[in-house]
């Protein structure tokens, strides 16, 4: 995530577009090598599943760039005390309570480039199963209770 784009998140929040601003790496054309092909297919799938579970439209639920108020984060922590803290990546531990607590979730598109250094720590299949497990937990503990 280019740091110079963080202002887009702040502007969206300050202009009342949403209480929870989530990055969307999938709206712009992606730089070659920015995301593996299997991840490119899996990210929209998880976003669709999570959109169904939370009844909130998401295109990129796994983008790690998010902005929200500190007082809302304190509410997220209290909510997680009841729900549980199962998320190995952190995205769902933020998106679940944001949706359940009724925060307006908005996505801000960001360009996504290949890494300049280092390698991804994500292991597609092992971590994909973890994400699916989190989605199913959300389905059972959030959606099924409605």
C-alpha cells in the first residue's frame, strides 16, 4: 500500500463516507507479480462469502489497510470478548464487529504493486483453510443468530 494514499482513507472518514474504511486492491489494474493468480481468484471469493455472512458489500475483505476511530476499536475489543479471538490475520476481527455493530463500511480503491523487497508470508492453501474456517465461524456465530 503506497503510504501517500493513506490520505484517501482519512478523507473518506472525515467526509462521512463511512465509519470503517477498508482498502480495495482489486478495483484498479494490478501490477504484474503483485498477487499470485490463485490469490487473485481467492480474494473475491472470500469477499463474496464474507459479504453474505455480514450482509455488507465487500470487494476486498483481505486488504490489510483499514481506518476507523479509536473509540470504535475499543467497541471491537469488547465485542470480541464475547465472540472470541480466532482470526490469525486480523481482518475478520475488525470486519466482523464493524458490521455487527452497524458501522458504515466503505472501501477505498488503492493501487497494488509487486513487493520491492521480501516475500509474502501467506501460505495459500493452509491460510485459505484458516480463512474459510473464520468465515464459517462468522456464519454460525453471527448470521445464524439473526
